[in-house]
């Protein structure tokens, strides 16, 4: 079983974390654009405006919740 520190480390490394039949977590980012690739490379992380954790439920979880609503 993953502990919260392992989940956070995996997300920090750009990985998606799957939790069996529950679903998965991944990072999403919003950033400011740059006129050229060279300028984007120069500014790097300064262009990042917001980082979120996105949860996507598994098919099993979706089907289970949908069956309860029916």
C-alpha cells in the first residue's frame, strides 16, 4: 500500500498514481504562454501559474456509483 509521501513523490516526478479499483491521480498545470520556444525555455518554471491534482475514477468505481443511482 502506498503512503502519502510515496504518492506525493510520484506526482512530483510527473507520474500518474493508480489506486487499484478507485482511480488515478495526476498533476495538471496552467501556464502563461511564451512567444518562442527559446523564450519559454529561458523562463522555464516561471511560466507555471497553477498546479492541480486531478482525480479520475476507475471504470469499476464509475460503474458501482452509477448502479447505486439507478
